[in-house]
C-alpha cells in the first residue's frame, strides 16, 4: 500500500497518520455523543438535534473557505486539533451532570458544534494539500489509498466504539477520543509544507484584500467549471433523504437486529467493508473523467436499489441485510473518489479550500431539513420509511443524470 504513496514522501505518510488519528477521534467523539442522547433522553426528536447541528455546520462550511486558503494550513491544523482535545474533556465532564437536563442538552450541542466546525476546517485541508505534494497522475491512487485506509480502520473502529460504549462507559470513550486527537496533533506538527505553494500573495489572481470578495471569487471559479457545478446541484436534494436516513438508522438497527449499540455498529461495519472494497477497486479501474456522469448513473442506481431493499429483508436473515449495506456503500465510495479527483485536478491549490467547502455546503444544504424531518418520520411512520426514502431518492437522481446525459 505505501508504495502507492511514495515511501520517500514523508509528508504523505505524516498527513495520512494525522488524518487516521483524527478520524478515529472524531468517530469516537461522535458515537459517544450520539449514544448519550439516545440513551439519556429516549427521543427521536432530541436525537435529530445532533444530525441537524452536524449538517448545519457542513451547510455553512463555505464561510470558512477563504480562511483555509488564507491561513498557513499547518498552523490551522494544529490549532483546531488542540481545540478538539479540549472539547472532548469538557464533554466527558458534562456526561456526569444528572440534573438540569435541558442545560446539558444545549451545552453538549454547543461542544458538538465547535468540534464539527473543527472537522469542517481539517478535512478540506487534505484535499488542498495532496495536489501540492504529489503529481496529478497519482491523485486517484493516493486518494484511493487514503480512503482504503479509512475504511480498513472503520472495520475495527465501529465495532470498537460500540464495544467501548457498551462494556466500558461513555466517559472512557470520549476521553480516549481526546488521546487520539493529541496523537494526531503530534503528526500535524511534523508536517513540512511549502508556504509559497499554499499561501496567497498580493499578485495572486485568486485573492483580494477583502475576505468576502475572496469568498465570492470561490463561487465564481466553481461556476466557471460547468461540469462540476452540474454534478453537485442535484445531490443537494438527494442529501435531504440522507439526513432522514441518518436519524432513522440507529432505530432501524435495533428493530432489525439486536437492541444494543452493537447492532448499529454492525450495520456501520458492513458499510465500512463495502467502502473498503470500493476504494480498492477504484485503484484498479480507470475511468474516463469526461464520462463521469455515466459513472454517477450506474453507482447511484445500484446503491439506491440496495437501500430500497433493506427494509424488506426478513428479520431472520440479518446476513442479507449486511450484504445490502455493504453493496450500497461500495458504489457510493467509488463515485465519491472519482468526483474528488476531478475537483483536485480542476482547480489551483490557492482556491481549492474555497471550492471544497462550497461543494460541501451545496451537498449539505438540505441535510438539516432532512435531519429534522427524520425525527418526525421515525416517530410517526417508523425507521423503515426513513431508510427506504434515501434509496428511492438515489434512483430518481440517477434517472435525472441519465436524461441530462442523453440530451448532451
């Protein structure tokens, strides 16, 4: 695997290590907060607040784009990771509060929002850094290796998180997340990154003296790249139903498998394996970037069909349910990696932070509404509908891309 990311490129190895550790910490933090809300308050509507908070920050991530492009990215990575360490410690203290439940809800949501903002700043950094430290010819393989590493990690992480929560405690889980954030900070501190390639200068065409003008420049640059804009827009609507499904999944898991957190982790585990296989396959297959709409149609159709079938699986056939979760994620990961490479190849590193965050905002714009609706749908119609609607939306979106492709 490491041959693909060049053994001599110490920056790639350190970036990968830091991102892996951050991914572990984020996942433990997220699972602990999510399960605390589910167990303590027993309400789908309160649980949906977590998804609303998460997706709302992603929706507004474009606001941080100029910051990512203006500030030396290594300094930003260090500061944000330090804040996330503090967040984990504060959350562990809030878990101890037995009274003032309303206050606890809002304080934990505040901590979660701060941590999510940190993730919103950290994750685009990888996409911004990679085109600077490796050649374009290796972007697909390196992105595939990164995703393969994350998915391999998820095979153990999802199970480990639910086991920690079930057998140890929420407090221990979230403190462990702080330890992983600290380890990631050590690797980010050792990155060697060129300020010249990553920072702006007064003569750079992508920058002005005004933060908001820089933000507008990012929107204008993305709009000029018609293919990417055309691909992104319909996904905003599709992600409305992803938000609904995300709220329904913990309830769907306990209804179709077991009543413990392990059932939720099991479905996430199956998805992770599917994503792992997808990230391996994408390194072996060559896709013509000019035909990416065709790839989107195929991936969305196959993923959507798998999701639609999930609620119909009999309870005595859990293995079939796991296969469907595996299949849907496989196709989505293959599609996402190819789209990410297309973005990295199409824009200068000086504006990539803005483009990445704008893309994220567009893709996430409908998720908060979906997250809110998810709580209502689960409460009134059940978790099965919350899951099935996502699959139907993916199939309809694939049909839209197919029709648009035929008209070209």
